[in-house]
């Protein structure tokens, strides 16, 4: 056990307690960000004359060599150390001697870990933005290819009105677009540097916190040292955004599962993203989509876990906060994996256009348009609704669609029906006449797709 805090103690710690307290098994992920933060701190200490230039140089190259050795597999991060901070400091002292003992001047592990978490989360925010952009690109391609791929739109999982595949996928484009904007918002709110907050009350050393913040690409230093070491809001916001991304992925997964079912056959999932059954030879299961749906609950759990951890702890740092890490790592790993896999699955999925169109033609998706036809001929809407309702009942009885009926039969429901009814309620008309922005007509969707391109380009060029 190589600990940072021996002086005040006469006895040694119980082994179970040591293991219980230690975080190295999971905070070793902070290796790179901890080195980045410590190097910035040492650079600032030297600028302020708190350590010498020579000491700073030793510290910087000491950290570089440790980092390299770990990455090259020459130095192992072991459970001999309590956490990544102790591991790095102990190894630094081992390598460069007395200068290494100065790196923690004017710093506490409380502001150090607060910094590490922010640097790590900030990198992940950037990574998540890129991933979302990639997903948006994939959706955009499907939209462009399917502006006139007709399919039924549903409410209550009952066929409602016809839409297009571009329009349906466009709904998800909007969701992931909001997800991206949320990630950008969180970044803007969280990008402040907590280093220099010390344990909770700042330090008496003349630190230049603005300088450290600048070195680490933060907008500036945080403004309250107690808040700096105990704020985990940005993680909660981030995990909330991740939960929302997962919720969107889960809804989409549910649709893919339904569309892939034997009854629908709207899509064929590529073999690369399907699995078989150990007993039923005919099976090709949408396991990836099901697992994405399943892991959504787990990411929600991570969010609730941290919210619950934070709800009762007084200012400032308390060890409970160490629990932020595993929850956050789990949430980010799973969301990132799910988003990547789902996007790849979608990029290779085959849309069975014939099945979609056939389905849109059945199930009276043009009933509203038939009622609107009568309205345009002068009938009040409520009466038209009732006429078409009776007509639908008649068709159900005859097992046919409204447009399968001959004109005389239609006229027996209302004299207002004329030959132009067939054109008025065709699948093409039902979709193509919906011309208000946001509606499914190819004409409208083209405008939306152009706006989507602008959106993607705006965020791609940083
Ligand atoms: N492993 C700790 C954490 O993750 C680092 C901070 C330790 N600070 C302390 N006062 N014990 O929160």
C-alpha cells in the first residue's frame, strides 16, 4: 500500500477498508487527463515562482516518461496505489526525487479529481458530438434516398395516415439534432477550471488560476472554491442527455424490431447485425436493437444513481462523490457503443419499399383525405367524418379499400362523390398534397433536408 497520507497515523489500515476506499481500479482511466492537469499546474507554479523552472522541467518530463511507460506496457497501474493521483505522484517522486514532491503544492486531490473528471467529461462531450453528427449523416442519407418511399404513419400502433420513410426517419433526425444541441449547451456551461480550489477553500499560494484555465483550454476558472470541489451538476446533465439519447435509440430500436417482424417485413436487418437461435433454424433475431432497448434502462439507472448520491451530501467534498465515476463511465461507454452500433446497423439495413407501400394502401390511411374530399365539395367536416366512417365499416365488411369501390357504390353513401375521388385519395395525393412545412410531402421534405445539410455543416466545421 503506497499512500499519500502516512504522517498522522500510527496504525495501518485494514485491508478490506483499503480496498473499499480505493478507486484505482476504475479511476486509472484518468491517467492521461491527470497528467495533463498536473503538467498545467506545474507550469503555473513555475510561472508564479512557487517552484523553479528546473523543477518544472523535471516534473514535465517525469510525467511524460511515466505516461509513455504505462502506454508502452512497461509500467503497470496496480492496486498497491489508492488512486491514479497517488500512483502518478509516487512514480514521479521515484523518478525525479525532490522536485516530484513539489507537484502537489497548492493543490488537493479534491480539486485534482474535480479537474480530471471535467477534462475527461469534456473529451467525452466532444466525442459524443462527433458520434451524433455521424448518426445524423446516416439518417440524412436515408432521407435523401427515400423522399417518395410511401409508408403508413401510425398512432396507437394503428395505421393512421400515409407518410414517407424520409419523413419518418426525419423525426429521428430532429431528436438527435436536439441531443447534439444539448451536448453543446452542457459543454458551454461546464467548461470552467476547478483547479486551484484546493481542498475547499483555495490556497494561500499566489496561484494564477486564469493561467491554468487557459493552459487547459477552459473559458476561465470556476468562481467558488467550495462549489468547485463538490459540483457534479455537469455529470448529471451529461447523463441526463445520455439518457435522452438512449431513449431515442430505444424508441427507434422498438420500431426496427416491429418493422423486422414477420408480420411487417418493412426492413431486413443485415446478417452482420442479426443473430440466430440455437434451436430454431429459421430464426434471424434483431438482438442488437433489443439490447440497445435493454441498455437504456441501465443508463437511466446510472443517472438516478448519481442523483441519489448527490442529494444528501453537505458541502464541500465527501467521499460519496467517488461513486460518480463508475456510474458515469458505464453511462458513457454504453451510450457510445449503442449509438455506434445502432448507426452501423441502420446504415446497412434494407428497406423493403414494396411492403411499406402495400401496407400504406391497406388500412384506410386515406380515410381522412376522403372526408376532406367531401368537405371540399361543401359538406361540413363532422358530417363527412360520419359518412366516411360508415364507408369504412362497409369496406371492412367487403374486405376492400375505399378506392376499390365503384363510383355508384360510393355515391350511395354521398351524392357528392365523383370520379375525381380516386385521384383525390390516392397514396401519392395523400402524401404529396401535405405541403405545410414539417409535413411529409417530398416537396416539403426537400426543404427540410436542405436545412439538415446546413445544420450538419455548421456543426461539422467547429
Ligand atoms: N478517489 C477520490 C474520488 O474519486 C479522489 C479524491 C480524494 N479526496 C479525498 N479527500 N479523499 O473522489
